[in-house]
């Protein structure tokens, strides 16, 4: 049984902002448990050029998109086929060494954060589109294929709706593991609504098929895997549903004095029975940053921009566009623009999709938070965020999937002292989301960053049930240990009222 990160939490994690954090080990020597025998097995599996041991190269993989956390992996492997992934996992299991799957490393919750004494399995070489079957509206891909390349593979007649803003680089394996969303998920649903089958290498190296068509009886193990953040195994082959491209698309951009009026429009659009494919919002600071970066023509004097996209049959689109325009005007929109052609639509979206990266114009460092609230509570939670930003003296920009109530406050900070306060502020934002009946993640997952917030949302019995499921897949705790679950608990422990783990009693592990 591999124990340390599951129970010792952030051991080996260098939180860049914290002076007290344990620094990751540096130096060319590999960590103790990556033994010469295991290294030989990994080289047999992936070939000499598929195993990275040099310190500088290993450090390339020390963080995902959440740069506040860094751990240098013991060794990195680059398998090129599903069989190589299987052999790597088998070798890890045989040696009792933990492993972490990594897609493109764009995750924003530290999900792909390596284990210092473990193996990082980078899946970027598995990027083949294996089958395109438009008659059955399905496509089969390897996990390293990017989100956008799935849509490209079925264009121009079909597309894959979940569209994270990172879609040019993020992998479909990462999307499955995070149950990723995107701007068009309001109408079309999240990744889980499109995954119909998976080939998975379980943590002991066994290869299994989950799901498949037609829908199979029995427990929904496919559903359990989607969103499991790499803790139940490694997906090596992914079958996805794709859908026909809609006949028409209309894109509207409205500007308001502030987010409150824009928030009311969002509720009214949905209340009027209109289902846009996307409803996105940006506040003043986000507009300023994206305009600096993209010059897409957003109004700098506006307090909020609302981007609404409608798709479907032409007549339906036109009718809905009229309704949405009227609602914007009724709530005092400063201006309503409708994209005249594809170039204009593309320009409007370019600004929205570049919003995270554009924040660099405002602050060199920022913390991306991800919470979700019932849509009708958006104005009150946005007001609370503004209040908190004032209290902490830190700028917070908001750019988010308003239709889903999925907030992405970007908390700006400079230097280590502000970093600590930024994290505190980001935590209070999550509390505000939970208090408003929402949740601690809309789409970025729990990873390492949010696990301490899990008890805000779940009681001990729920957490014990999660742990039972995890242990059914991974009794040895080797797959992405130290992620998602907040409390130090090992497989085989009796669930129920909390009892101190022996490692806690020894002061090695800590409970959050
Ligand atoms: C600029 C920017 C914009 C973003 N916008 C969005 C957005 O709009 N919506 C959204 O949902 N997310 C968004 N994200 C977050 C991120 O892109 C998604 O979470 C994405 O799905 C991560 O994919 P990845 O390939 O980078 O995965 P990684 O970061 O490499 O890994 C993420 C998790 O998946 C696991 N994993 C990866 N591959 C596999 C596999 N084959 N089998 C099992 N587990 C695996 C890892 O262990 C880890 O836990 C954004 C990120 C950035 C940087």
C-alpha cells in the first residue's frame, strides 16, 4: 500500500507562495522508490526516448496550469500507445510506486501535480484519431488528442460541443478526467454527456472497457470515471458522441453599466424559455484586460459585457435574438451589437477565450477561482466578491459562464505576502458560493487545491462513500494520490465517525 501523499497531504508539494512548504527535492538523483529495476521496466515499456530522468526535463512537468503548486516528478514517461501505458502502470503497481496521468497540463486545480517519488505518465504522444463514424455520430480518439482536434476531425458537418477556453491545447483525456465544460455547455451539457465508452488501464494494470453502445445494464462505472481526476486509472481510448453543426448561429454582445443589470438579463432570458447555446459575462476589469490584449472592440466604459449566442434553425434563431435584444434593452443596456458575419463573431469570441491569459496585462500573477451558484443568486454573489476584493485590497476580475452560474473570479496579487491573502480571499469566495446554494467547482475540478474545501460541501458519510468507490478501483492508492479527498484515510478503513489515523497520531499527517 502506498501511503504518503494520501495521508500526508501536501508532503513534497512546494507551494510557491509558502515559505514553510516543503521544497521538492532537486538534483539528478531520482527519488528512492523509483528503483533501477522500475526504471528498467519503464524503459522496456516506452523505449529509451520515452523515459525522462534528467532534472531539468523533469522540472518541465512540475506544475499544471495552477502554478502555485510545484512538485518535480521522480521520473516522467512518454508512452506512445495504450499498451505502453498499460505496461507502465503494471510496472508501477508491481513496484508499489504511485503514478499521475497528465494530458496537456492546463488543469487549474493541481490535478496533474506530480508525486515526488512517483511516475508522471504524460499522454501527449497518444494523439491519434482512431475512428470517425458520422453515420453513428461517434468518434474514437486517443487521450492526448486536443479538444479542438476532435471537432476538426468531424468538421464541417459535426462538432464536439464541450469547448473549454483552453480547447486549442487541452487534451480530451484531461477533459474526461475533469468532466470539463465550456462556453457552449449551457445548452449542450458537459463532457460527461458526450463520453459513451472508455478503455481504461486500472491502477493494477488491468485493461477494462467501460460503457459502450448500446447503453449497457449494470452500474454506471463510465459515469463514475468521468470527473474522477485521474484517481481511478488512465483512459487510453475514448469514444465520444458528436452532433451536427446547427443550421444557423447568431451572436450578440451587449454592454451594461454593471454586472447586476447584466445578471438580471441572464435570469430573464432563461425565464422567457430561451435557451442560448452560450451566455458569457465579463466585468469591467476583465473587459479592460482583454481589450488590451485583443483589441476586439469591447466598450471600455462598460461595467459588464454579456455575450449571448443562439443556434438552431434560422427562424428560431432570429426569433430568439429579438427576444434577447428586447430583454437587454429593457434592463438598460448601453449598447447591443449583433455580429454581422463569421469574422465579427470570431473577434467577439477571441476576446472571451483569451480572457484568462489577458489578465497578465493587469497583474503578473493571479489565482483563478472556480465556483458555481444558482443563476438567480449571481448578482448577490458578485456583490459579495466585490466586497471581499475591497476588504482585501486585491483586484478581482470576473469572467464567467453566466448561463451555468459558473463563476471564474481572477484574484490578482503580487509577491508572496499578497499570494497568501489572495488564496484566503479565493477561499472566502468559495464559501460565498456554497452559502448561496452552489458548489466549490463548476468545471476545474478539486485536484490538490480545493480538497480542503470538500467538507464544506460533504459530510463524513459522503466522503466515506467516495473513498469506498476509489478503493474499489485502486485499493493500493497508487493512482494520483493526494488529490480530491480531503481527509487522510486509507483503503480498508472502516467508515463512520472520524477516528485519528495512526500517522496523524504520530504527527506525520494532518487533517483539514
Ligand atoms: C486558459 C485556460 C482556460 C480554461 N478554460 C476552461 C474552461 O472553459 N472550461 C473548463 O472546464 N476548463 C478550463 N480550463 C481548465 C483545463 O483546461 C481543463 O481542466 C482541461 O480538461 C484539462 O485538460 P489537460 O489535458 O490539460 O489535463 P491535465 O491538466 O494534464 O490533467 C487534468 C487532470 O486529468 C487527469 N488526466 C489527464 N489525462 C488523463 C487520462 N488520459 N486518464 C485519466 N486521467 C487523466 C490528470 O491526472 C489530472 O487530474 C482552462 C484552463 C486554462 C489554462
